[in-house]
């Protein structure tokens, strides 16, 4: 009986483990042409949704971003937005996104 219970526990844990999705954490750095940090808002849009963060000293972090292809746009506190940049976010783990401000 205990062997059946152990097998049942293993099967159930595998079923639940396959349903859990570990999305990516995206670390964003925005720099000017002379490599100085630039503050503003970063937006990722794609099939996984739209994600935003606001930089402080040129950096911010987005959590729980599903993997896939996205368009990244940086909108500085003053001035015009950058052209959309195509980026690929991995399905899990960490990703570094570097954006060159205008």
C-alpha cells in the first residue's frame, strides 16, 4: 500500500510541476551615447502582454515576464521615445536588456 501511495505522490507532483511556469526577470539598463544613465519609462509589448518599469539612475527591473518576442520602447522623462527594438525574452531565468537612449 505504501508503494502505491509513493507512486501516486510522485505522479501528482509531476503533474503540478509541469503546470508551474517560471517567467523571466528582466533587468533593464538605459544609457546615453556617452554611457550616462538615463531615466524614463521602458515598455515591453508582445504576445505575453505589456510590461513597464520606470528607471532610476538608468536601471529598472520587470518581474514575471513570459518568454517570447517583444518590442521594447524607451520613453525618456523629456524628449522623444526610441524606435521600437525587437527583443527575445527567455522562458525563465534572468535577461539583461540594454537600451541606447537618443
